[in-house]
C-alpha cells in the first residue's frame, strides 16, 4: 500500500509539472498579478480564422499550436519574461501572448523592448478596469417599485416586446444562473478569468437581473427584456468593495461575444484606453453589434470604452449630460438580483447601462437588424419614443414632443 501511494504521489507530481510546463498559466497566473504582465501581439494570418471554431485558448491544429507555442516560449526566454497565457484573435489579425515581467524590471521598458522585435505587431501592458457601481445600500429585500416601471412605463413596453430570443452578452463578473429570477435566462456561463474559479458574484448577477429577470413568476422583479437570453461572459472578479477586470480577460470575453454574433454587448465597466480592446470594439460595431458601456463620471471623457465613438455611453446622473453624447437611464435605488436567491437595491452607471441593453433587446426582437437609436430629452432616455422610432406601435403615453421629433427623423 505504501509503495502504491508513493507511486501515485510521484505520478501526480509529474503530471503537475507537465501541466505547468505545457500550460504556463497554471503555474504563473497567481504568482504574477495582471499589473505585472504585458500582452504581446504576434501577427496571425487572417486565413487561419474559421468562423464557429472554438477559440478557447487553442489554435486551429496541433502543428500550428506547437509552432506558435515554441515561438512564444522562445521570445519569452529572449526577453527574460515568463509566458503566462495566450489567445488567438484572427478577427483582428493577431495572436495575443501574455508574459509576466520580473519584479525588478519596468513594465513599460519590457513592453517597449519586445515591441521592437520584428516578429511582433505591438505590445501593451495588461490594464485594470472596474465596474461602475456604488456600494450596495444594505441587505434590504426587494423594493416594491422598480424605477423603470414608472419612468419607462415598463408594463406597457412589454406588451409590445419582451426581447424574446434576443441574446445579450454580459461581459462582467460571474452571474448566478441558478437564481430563481434568472433560472433559464442564462444560456451560457463562461469564465475568462485565469486563475480564479467561476463563482456567482454581485455585480454580474445584478446587471443580469436588470436586463432579463423573469417576469410573471410571482417573485422578485421583471427585467427590462424578460424574453431575452443572456451570455454570461465572466471577465471580472469581485474583491472587497469593488469589481475588477483586466484587459486580457476582457479581450477574450469580447472576442467570444463577437464570434457568437451577440447583437448586444453590455460592458458595465470603465478603465484606461486600450488598443486591442478598441480594435475588437470596432470589429463588433462593424458587424452591426450594439455595445453599451457605463459612463465614468470621474473621467473627463467618460472613461473607456464609453468614450469610443459608436459605443452607447450611459450614466445614472444628469451631471453627465454636459459631457457630450451621454444617455441617462434609471440607475438609482434599483432592485435587482443578487447571488444566493436574494435581491438588493443597487446604484450606479453600471445598472443604468443594463437598462439600455434591455431596451435594445426589446427593439431587436424578431431578428430586427435595425441599428437601435435612442431618443432622449435633455439626455434622459425616452423608452417609449425610442420604441416608436424603431417602428413599434407606441401604446404608452409617449412624451408627445419627443415622439413626434423621433418619427420625423
């Protein structure tokens, strides 16, 4: 028995060592935080891309995978770095390799050194983003009145559309797909955060509930588009008091959303401008996908990705109205779903953005290819006039001026 146990222990140790060699992320993802990593973009010929393929960190075939893995390891050795992870992104013509920088070296210096290599398209540091949510108001149960029920006349809107079958990609922290108000609403729950197991988290679950919580089930609340289906793409994680994301996890999740042809992509977060993410957003919008982002009031331009032309920037406050084309939607004292079958009141631009993503799902019902256009008065979204502009019969009492102006455009 003792001998058998020793043999098993040796075998397990060998397997772990092999896994660490073959998949450096397993050995490095916890030892090297995202703030000490860079992304190295290596040109990837577009003809390698096959629509519908499974880009879960692998390459099209074993030979290609082997060759590119050797190249990445070689480059990491040459520059004194450690290969951590990789992801092919043929839609933007690159393979993305993540490399850890030793503690005694400057992140910028390492990125600049690698960028001068002729085999590299460009490099950039792995950056950190945060969700645009205020702290939870407490552990109060569901507040009986949803702001959208009054401000947007939600019950009447849902007589016109429930967003039936429209897929919304929620790039966020983990969603509690087993929540009674979300049961059956999350058709996919994928984890793109390396080194952190999939868990249900407050921010992602709250955003999901606002967009698509079940209606008519006698509990909780009704999402803006209760007929919509959610793609839960976990690119963020929860730490005490906040929700964080890194640019590599966001890039993987965003790439996946584009590959899945999700007509609406919700990104209730903000952070520094990023070349790779900007290119992916351009691809998404070029394919007719609508990207909704939270406006960051602490940034003069609203933060990234809200500042990107074509991205729908949404705030929960009229203070944002003076900063360009920013829409204002309900985002204060909003009841929504929380992990563990609970409900809380939430605040912040994150949840205002979720309202607009749900409204776009109402418009997109039936496979509509119409690029959604928001109608607003003084920045405040007029949901009914927006529906009228999209060709839906507006049976709710639209603000007459906004509705007429929308229909004349």
